C-alpha cells in the first residue's frame, strides 16, 4: 500500500514542475494583468490604491487642506466610453512636403505673459526628459503619430477622478508613446497648459489582453494614459498633486 502511494505522488510532482516552467517571461511586478476574457462577467477594473490609516489621514489633513483618495473599481460603475483603436502595428508614411512655417507673433498677440516670460500656447506633457504636445482629437489624430491625443474627459486641470471625471490621453506604442502603459508607480508627470503647470503621480497600472482591447470601465483617476505594450493594452493611472 505504501509503495502505491509513493508511485502516485511522482506524476503529481512532475506535473507541478511542468506548470511552473510554462511561463513566457518574467512578470511585471508593478502592473496587474487582466484575466483572460470570460463569459462569467465583465473584466474587472484596476486595483484600488491602499487607503491610509485613520492616524495617517489625520496627520495628512493637518499638513494639507485637501486630501483626495482615488476611487477603486467597485466604487461606482464607470460611464460607457468607446476607446481608441490602438491595434495598428505600423506607423503611417511620413509626409514628403514640409509644413508651412508658423507666423511670427505680432504686437497684438494674445499670448499670456508674466513679466518677460511667455506662457506656452500649447499643452505639453513631460515625463522626465521626454515630452510631447497634447491635442484633443479622435482616431485620425491618434493614427497621425505626431502628438499625444486627449481622447476623452475634461480639460487637464479641471478633472476629478473621485467623481469619475477622468482625462484620457492615448498614443500608439510605435509612435513613441509606449511608456504610457509602463510608467512605474510613483512616477511624476508634468502637464504645462496655457494657464498653469500641473503635476500628476502614478498610483496604479493595469494590463488587459489584446491590442486595441475595449476600454469600457478602465479609465480611472484624474488622468489615464493608454497605449499598447507587446500584444496587450496597458493603462497607467495618475492623480493630480
């Protein structure tokens, strides 16, 4: 009887070893990968950030007038939004004709000034030494591969992630926006608008299977950055500081 039990244990150990070695590569410790699509229900949203203890919250309240906690995926259902199609894998052909030069500003230029400093007339997203202009637009602007595109949401600086008013900025990975899906938690992004300079900090990431996967229910925080990463679609969630 003991010999039979030992013989039965050998195949189980071999199977466990095979399953442990069937991965395709190291997992990203800071991104949460979505489960495979299932008919059992909708794809869950990103993880809620860790909430502070009452003592830590009281200390933060004394040091800062307003402390906002971003909602988790179960806080309330996100409004239905159609996401961009990021399933393309090649960049469009480059233009062969040069663009017309921008006219020089005149004395009556409405550009805002502070002393001798000139405020920018465009919105720029900066992450470390990388930067890109942000424009509002649809699929055509995304496929043009020139700028980061604000796909949905209110103007940057007026969003409110707690009320599900999320600004969404997207870009194709092959156009230089692949980091939108892979920014480490804690990364600070700066947005310079014609009115103000804003700072956002990454608090979570989420990875869902498939390029150009549906984005319904996957926009969270004050600012969501979206791009493809390999065969999947990634989302980075930020809160304004």
